[in-house]
């Protein structure tokens, strides 16, 4: 018996989702709103406290459950955080030893500044061709390759 096309698409969607591949709706990234926020191993303030993260740290929101968000960090680790501790403000985390932030979304554009691994940058705009417009907390702005950061 042949499997109807609808079920083939549904099965493929479940398989892709289970493999961690984002599609259609895209990824939901948020940043920590509070000066410090606690990450837990379960969606409860009574659960085991794992880490404390600082303001601006970006997370991918995987699941929302009654005031709690299951989030993935830059290392791929899944933890829980109170949803009220997250902001819609977008930031990215430099994941390479030294990211080049350029004047324009072009590999030949002059470098405005460099950001070391672990530095947070405000995401201002998703540009075309694999570029992001970002701003450093000191005010300098430019374009960085999406492959050099995490959180977009």
C-alpha cells in the first residue's frame, strides 16, 4: 500500500525536526534581559541550578512551557530559564578567535573593528549573502559574517 503524499511530507518534517534542522518557521533567538539569570535542569525554580548567565547572552528557544523556556546555548547544551528573564533584543556571540567586522557586507570592505571570541554584539539587521549588521556596546557598527557568530 502506498503512503499518501501528505503523510510522506509529515514524516519528513518530523524527521528533519528531530535532526535539529530548522525549517519553515526559522529559529527563535532571544537574549537574557536581566543582569544575571539562572539556568536550570528542569522547568521549575525547585530544579537543580546549573549556571548563571549575564545580560545579553543569546539563546535559541526550543520549547515554551508555562512561564519557562527550554533553550540551547552556543555549545548546543539544553537548559531551562524563566521566560520572563528573556528579551526580544537580539544579540550574537563571537564564536571564532577573532571576528572581522567590516564597513559593508563585503569581504573586501575595510575592517571597522575586530571582536574576540566570546564578545557579545547587538544584532541590528540580517543582511543578504550571509552577513549580519552588528553593533559593539562601545557604539562601533559594521557587518560580520554569520559563520563567525552564534545567535542568528
